[in-house]
């Protein structure tokens, strides 16, 4: 695989993963009242712990996107 192909793949991975992050964030913000009771029963968490879990999930996913997609993409773009 060429450097250009890897750069393109990482660029599209960054775009798609950012879209998933935005979708999940909007889903949790807009439908939290409907989704929270289901998740609360599924995982036996109270409202405060569930809110913390949502925040931690979004934060971890954002860090993963930056570390695994965006930084390698930028490094390849800069070094080319």
C-alpha cells in the first residue's frame, strides 16, 4: 500500500469516526430521556453513574479518534 493510499484511508477513517462521534453525542443529548431508563436497567446504574458513563464513553472515543486516526493522518500529510 502506498503512502498516499494510507493517508487517504486514515483521512476517511477520521471523517467517518468523527461522524459517529457526533451522531452518538446528538443521540445522547436529544434522546437522553428515552435512552437513559433503558440503559439504567440494563447496566444497573443510577442516573449520576449513567451520566458519567456516557461522558466517559464519548471522551474515550474522541481520544481514540485523535490518537489512532487524526495524528497519524497529520503526520503522513506533514512528512509527504
